[in-house]
C-alpha cells in the first residue's frame, strides 16, 4: 500500500466572481479537505490516505449544496515528492501539490 499526502493548494485565479472560492479535495471519492480561498491564496491541507494501486484525486468548487468539478487526476502508487497537478480553464486556475510514499 502507498500513502498520498496533499501538501499544498494554490489558488492562482478563483472561480467565483465575487467572494471566496470554497474548494473541496476528494481522495478516493471521500471528502478529505475543504476551505475558503481567494486569488493567490495558499492552503496546506496535509491530508493523507493509503491506497493501492491507484487513487482518484478530485478538486471541486462548492456552490451551496452542490460541487462543480475543477479537475481530477488518477495517481499511481509510484513514490514521488512535491508533484504538481493543475486545474485550469478560462474561469479558474489551481495548483495542487502532493507526495506519494
């Protein structure tokens, strides 16, 4: 079994026009972290899950009771440090960093 740790989340450009974004990180379909972020904010979730041979990492934007998908990645159990994945469109830009051990 491997362990993924979400180390950092950087909001380069937020999705909501007014107010803060409410990003949600899901690991393997389960909510792992949520918070509020503005443009250029950094958060350090430090959330870990064991998995094997792969896990789905999802970044979503909470809007009321619903969640809009921003990005998703399938992460394998190969060891890595400070790996960056990007969720971006014309309306938002996030960078998520993780380690796998």
